[in-house]
C-alpha cells in the first residue's frame, strides 16, 4: 500500500466552519513526488477560500538546475475541493506512482 505523505506547512484550522467542510486540518499541505516524466515535483495545496482546491507546484530541472512552475497539476485541481480525497486524485493523475491513501504529518 502506497501512502502519499502531506506535510503541514501552515496553521491548523481554527475556524469550526473550515473544520466542518474540509478534512485537511491545516491551511497548507505539501506533497513531494515524482511525475510520469521523472520530474521531482513539490506541490503546496491550499483551499481556504470557498473550499476550492488550489496548488502551487514546481519542479527542478536537474540538467539546468532551474526551478519551473508545474502546470499539469494545476489543471487537475480545477473543480475539486480542499479535501484529502481530491488531493489524492489530483496527485495520482500526474504521479509516476499511484497512491492508495494519504497521511498528514508535521
């Protein structure tokens, strides 16, 4: 069983309304994974406003040493909510490995 690890990068929810609509528990979660082309992607997921999933993702081109925005994941977050199942679906759509579940850690 493959587990996608999400690191807490922001504050835990303090608003009861946010706790009720999202199971993420934190305002920003970071995932690191390898995509289907072999790029090491770092993605920060957020969803505070209206519980819509948003991502800021980048990858480093090891040949040039430059970092670039990673747009394929951004396309996969459209229409999704800030919840663990939608983060998992978005990552699995571009990841070389397919994850079965999510784990959040500090």
